[in-house]
C-alpha cells in the first residue's frame, strides 16, 4: 500500500485555498431525516464555487505549481465538474488551460469550460479522453489529474475536514465515487478527526471502477455506460484504491434510475438542486440504514449541482419516473 494522505496535508491545503473557495454549509436536514427515518446532516458542496467540490482540488494544485509549470499551461481530463473548476481557477490565476472531455459530457459543462476561456477538446468517450490527455501531457502541458494526485486529494479532503469540524453527531458518512479523489480525502480527514465514523462510497451501475478494483485487489479498467458522466472514470488509481481499501467501510452501487430519483427526492425533501452524482446517495443511504440499524446518524456529501432542468426532465422520461 502506498502512503496515505495525512491530516497535516489536508490542513495545509485548507490554509492554502482558504481565500479561493467557500466554506460550504453543513446543515441538519429535517426533510431528509423524515424521508430516510434517521437523522441526516448534509455538507452542501453544490454551493461551492463552480457548483461542486472540484474547485478545492483544482485550486490546491494550481497554487502548488512552479513558475515553469504555470508557464507551460495545464491540461485535465473531466466528466464535467473537474473541467469546469480547472477552467475557472486557471482563468483567475492567468494560467492557460486545456480541458479534455467526452462528447457525452453535459452541454452545460462544456459551455462553462469554454466560457472560462479554456481550450476544450472533445473525444468519443472517457477512455479516449484520458488517452488524449496523456498525449498532451507528453507534449509539455502540466497535468492536473482529477484524482490521481496527492495535492488534489488533500484539497478534496478539506471537505471532510470542514464536515468533521462542523457536523454534530454522525455515525456514517456517504460520499460519491468517480475516480475516488473526494472519498480518499474525506475518509482520511474523518479517520484522523472522528475515527469512529464509518465512511461509505457510492457508485452508479456502469461507472464502477472502485467497486471492481476492490473485488480485483487493485485498479482495473472498466466499461462505462452510466448516464452519470461526472462519476465515469475508466479506472481508479493505485493512490485512490489504497485510500478506499484502507479507510472506507464499503462501496455501494445503485442503478442510474435510482440516482435520478434521488435528484428528485433531494429537490423535494432537502430543497436542493443536485446532480445524479449526489442523487445516488439517497438510495445508498437506505442500504446503509438497513445494514447498521436505526441508530444510524447519516452525513451526506452533496457533491455538486451542475445539472439542468432539461437534463433531469430527459432522464425522468427515459426511466419512467
């Protein structure tokens, strides 16, 4: 196992990015508590700059670059939110950015990347997007990886640092998984500050790189078919796999239709407009309650809100919701 991110690294990242990100609210949700039948506290990262937690890791990484790396320009691959965040932060720091995305990425995401002034490169799928990113890196651009980077993970870990400091009593925290950067940082923070809290990962069917890695004993490449492009990494990294295997209770997998239903339930019961990458937490939360019992006190990292009414309308029609 490789070295895990420590709380000192997360605290250093928090200090570095404090002037650039929002300390998002951590709130008890009466509506979700009634809906799920147990107390629920939500960390509202959808209120973060650029609409998701990704601004934290992108900011931490860009602020850590040398002058030569900044001058070379940066490149990132993204299913949506990492690209939006990188483009926004790079523009603020006057760094030229290239963002590689699949054509399946939400139109709103690609529009926001271009509106920030970044160069957008589209590919036919996420596997091709990762491959193009590696080629651009070989040509001299500085890679800002969405999850396979200790600085990025430490930045995402500031979500867990704030959650652990601001929440009341929680027994179980649920975090969505794409490539695993967010859950790695959150789990590291909770292990250091609240070691009794269990951290659970959530994936959608067709975007199961971490659960398949855990089954295989290490990262493997998976076929991607989920509508939830923001969770669609073709493989975990050794770094994120090591964190999840050491620090996370289990990774739960839910169907796309239930993730979309979760978007509607979050809107109705929590009064927040979230994306399916956060909506998937609600069906998973029911599984956690079934496994740990009615004494559960849940914490949900509502990771982002970058989806449009048109997207949700199309998905609800597709799944007959």
